């Protein structure tokens, strides 16, 4: 049975100091980089027409990014509120911490203190777990962040060199140590260089994450399953796998997070690759 409604978490605040710090950092760095790109970099690099288009597109992208980020935090992907059987069905297990049955692919998060449906991982930057209901928002947020930082890295390279004294080894050292330089020589030029370096570092980080999570998405595998040797157990083909994460309207979910895309599963029952193969073989033998 598919998912028909979106449930929201009752508690949004992170439970640990590390999660809270990471959440505050993300909440501040995204609008700060937006300001830097739209109001500082673009007017210097582009003419009036291109600057207008850059501002228009940049505003849309940052609203999309923030919308998906908020959705990761607010959408409830736990087993709480679900009607769970008192007996343990085949493939299910008992969660000692929750003192209840738990469906396949769900796992208890010690930080969130609850079982998560199709648990992907605990995201420190959002201060919550990524699972069945908010996996879509996490992946699109990651994709948009990767594309934005990649584009801005090239754009900023055209902007930054005059502020660091041109292309030379000393400029490279300062850009590679942005935090030290900002404390040693605080100025507007140093701030620009700091934001440039943060963007490049973010692009490299996002590139690694995009490669990793895309490989998991197309095989319908979670990080937990991949780490525990259960990779591709639930692989039902690329199109189905896309829908499991992004919903049946996966081709529209990129437009904006408020667009509804029904999931083909409710997180309680999961046909495995082995079971589907057995059914196919049985059908052929008739």
C-alpha cells in the first residue's frame, strides 16, 4: 500500500549539541553565500542582463534548497503513529528500545530515540534522521547544493583573484587556510576569500556525497544496508527504485518541495529481490 499523507514531526529541535551546531551553521551559511553570490560576485562579473537572470535563478534555487532543507527537518519518517502488529510478522523484528515491533528496513536511532522507516542515516546537519518520508527532500537538497556550489566555484574564481593579489602561491595558501587568514587579517577582502574557500570545500564535499548517495538510490539501498552487506537486496529496477525515494512523480519533485509525489510503499512491507525472482520463476513454470 502506498503513502497517502505526509506526517510532521512534533519536535524539530536537535537533541545533541553537535546536531544543533551543524544545523545553525547550515542555516547561516546558505543565506550568506546567496548574499555573496547575488549582491557581491554577480554584479562584478556579469553585465546588467546576465546579472538579472543570475539573481532570478539564484533566488529560485536558494528557496528550493531551503524548502527541501526545512522538509528534511519537519517531515516525520519514524514508526511513531503507525499501526504496528503486536505479533512479529515474517521479516520484522522487535525493537527493545521502543518496546514494539519494527518493520523491515527500519532501525532504531539512539540520537532521535525512535525507529525510523527505511532508515538511511542520521543527518547531523538537519539534526534528524533521513528515512522513507524525507529521503526525497534530502537527495534533492544534496543535488541542488552540489550543482550550486559547482557553478559558484567557477564563477567565484573569476571574481576573487584581484582581492587576493592575483594568481600566486601566497594567494593559494591564504585560500587553502581561510579560517586562519580571516582571524589573522580580518577585512572585507578576507571575508570574500573565506566565502570562496568555503564554497570550493563544499563543492568537493557535495561531489563525494552525490556520487555515494546516487549509487545507493539507483539500487534502492540505504547506507545501513550497504554497511552491513545487504546492498541491492531490495533492487526492483531503476525506475521503481527512483519512485521509492522520489515518489511516482519523481520527474516533478525537482521543481519545488511542495509538489506532492506519492510514494509507492508505506515502509511496512518490502518485496526483496529474492522474493520477486522466486515469484517470476514460479510464474514461468506454470
